[in-house]
C-alpha cells in the first residue's frame, strides 16, 4: 500500500470526524468502537475460511478502517498519531527479527519463536514467567486465552510429558464434574466445567490443533447437520417439535453418512 492511499483514508476519516462531518462518526470513542473492531476482525476471518478473495479485500479494508478510526481519535485527543502507530510496528518488527536485521542466528521457526519471546519479555519488563502469563490479554476468547497461557507455561517446562497424561487428566476432570452434577452443586459444577475445558484445550495444544478454530468448525458442522434434519423432516411432512429424539437422531446419522459438513 502506498503512503498516498493511506493518507487518503486518514483524510476521509478526519472529514467524517469534523464539525461538518457525520454525527455518528463524531460521537465514537475508543470504547464505543471496541465491538466493531472485534466484529470486523471476525468477518475477515470468515472471508478467509470461505477463500473469498473479493470479500477478503473488503473485510480487510474494514479492519484497516478501524485502525485508522482509532488513530484519528487518538490524534484529536493528543494521545498519539498514526505515524506513532506505523513507526511503532516497524521498529518492533526490526527489533524482534535480529536474525534478519541483526547478527542473531535462527535457522528454524522454533528458534525464531524462542528469540521472539525473550525479546518480548525484555521489552515489557516481564521478570517472571507468572508475569508472562498475566500479560496474556484477559479479554481474549476464553479458549484462545487458555491456549496461550498453557503455551507460555510450557516454555519453562511446566507441561505434561505425553498425550496419555493429558487424557488421564481429562478423565479425572470428567469424574470430578460428574460428582458435582450429582450433588447439584452449582459452584462446583462451574469450577469443574472450567477445569475440564482447560484440560481439553491442553489436549488440543498437544495435538497442534487450535481449540478456537476446531470448535468453530464443529459448530458450523452442527448447523449443517441440523439443517439436513429440518429439511428431511419437512420432506417427510413432519414438524421437528412433534418428532421424537430417536427420530431426529436417525436423521442426524443420515446427515453424518452424507457428510453434511
């Protein structure tokens, strides 16, 4: 992207925020824009999943708009400028790639990641590994945050030795959860449910499968299969509300056989 095109977007945003601009745009703040930043990011990720190049261009533009929107607000407030944002990321990339811009040796991706984490710790003044865990943003989706926390704990050797240990931990957490369910202990159920999720995330990390992406895939698959059930039920002249679970389960198995994913 040329500097001129980025300047054009910044100028448009400044016009929208001006006295004679758009009332809605003028009202926005860092806080009010948070939801839109998240929404636009997820819309871009969906375009990537769909491999829709045209939509990727559109949605990536929407993400860039959010970056510029925040930058223009910051400049108005005297907090920082878009130049600060761009120079900041440029400096960070150079500093965190000493194997490219310096004399550090890193021949593999693993070595690059180790160097990256060490540099990041020094930049942020993180003197303990616990502070590294605390540094993982608390407003990340829970599955993503737990995955990153576990990754960083594993960096100092706090990790299971083998996958079978993780499976054993999952079974242990299921047993503990079942006891709390039997006792109708709501606080206990909530705690043990969290422990079970955390253990399953650990397994996904061992298997090199990201839990957030995996769960999204399963949710989408569930919707497709449910659509199949509803469609087949309509063809049979039946209403889902009047069908038994057994009847719906039979259609569900059909959906699986037909690979409705």
